[in-house]
């Protein structure tokens, strides 16, 4: 078993920022990134809203820069998955798929969240080529064009309204006639001349050759199908936080995100959360990175106040 000051699980913007801050404060960290570290950022086609991300890099390019920065600070990203996290009492223990174990009095959980997708075969083909789960990230690239937003909750309606600032038209596709969103958002969407409602309709197929050019939808009441011409489609049917490691050990909110306070402290002393796993609303890389910094600073203060460190154990 390898003793550390802090275990950080997740090597996306939140986990890497936490590692950078903790390392610069003199703490010895285990940064467990998984077999493919980087999280949802890896699936973003182009990024222009992250400070310093000049040249509109892809998500893969940006996370590569972040990983290189952590390496320059001497932080190793452990490319193995955490299979088990024991949080009953400190020192907390993380066991990797390969069998290696790390113990520490502090854990920062930055495991992120996965977008909830429709599950269409054509959806995978156009992800990053017109199909996105983040209107805030990718909507600007559809300036002056027609797009679709799929969903009926607050996020979907907020995305649709947001997109009208720079697109020509938004088709709002929802499988029911009534929306689940707040009434004020529903009223705003219905009153917006750039939004056309496609209700009682479900997506059938994304169409196009190399890039998206339409979304075929089916009316669930009549069975009629039609294709909405669009160059962008934003799937806004929710996200799934990656909580398998902490379920039953940390307090979660009603949507199964880790409940954390303004200092990223969770319901367990010495356990902090950062990034999308504790943020059901913003889902932005820059905000995830900021929460990683907050978690590391708070964890550092907590660690400095501990009377003892994780006891040495034999491998």
C-alpha cells in the first residue's frame, strides 16, 4: 500500500487542477486518472471559452496541455481505474483495477459525469460533427444556422433560448406535449419567434454524409415522420454523475450528484468533491477547474490541521 497525503480520483479539469494546487502547496498526491483520463472534455470538438485556450483547440488537445502541465510539476497521472474506495474511516483507501492500493487521510472525488445520450446508431457517427451535449460549449459554431435541441427539462429550454442569440432557428424536440421545465422558461420559449416546437416527437435518425444536415423525428401520436433541416443538434436530456465509488458512502442530492458545500466538503470529514460529479447545472470545464482549486485549497487547510498522517503500511 502506497501512502499519500491526498488521493485525487479523476484527471479531467477538476482533478488536474486540484493536483496542481495541492502539489504546489507541498502535498504528495496520487492522481488516479483511469485508463483514458480526461473525462467529457475529450469529446468536445473545439474550445474557445477556456482561458488560455488560444487557437480553439479540441477537447483532446486542451486536456493534453493540462496533462503536460501536471507532468511538468512532477505529478504522475496513474492510468488505471479505481475499482474500490473505502471511506468508512481514515486513512481512506483506493484500490485500483490492477490491485495497487493507495491510502491517504484526504480524498478529492473528481470523477465527473457522463452526458445522457439518445442511443441512436447515427448519434455516435455525428458526435463532434454536429451533435453535441453542450450548447454553451458548441453553440457559437452554429452562428446563423438552424439547429435542434432535444429535451423537455430546464436545461433543454435554457439551451434553446440561449442558442437564439446567434442561430437562425431552433427546433425544440420533445417527446411529450407538456414540458417538465419551469413555467417561466416554457413561456419564454413559446414566445421566442426563433423557436419552433416539435412536440410529441422523438428523434429517429441523424442524417448527413460527413457532417450533420438533419434530424428525422417521428410523431408518437400519428406515426408521421419528417426531417428537420439542421447543421447542429444538442442533446439535453440530462447527465449521469459517476458516483459508483461513493454511492452509499457519501450524501447525494436528489439527482444523485455528490452534495458538497461552498468549500467542496462532502458529508464525510476529509472527503471533498470537485467538478461535474457535484455540479448538475453548469457542466463547464472552466467551472470544474475552479472547483478543483477550491477543493485542493480546502483539503490543504484540513490536512494541516490533522494531528497525524496516514500510517505507513506494508505493500
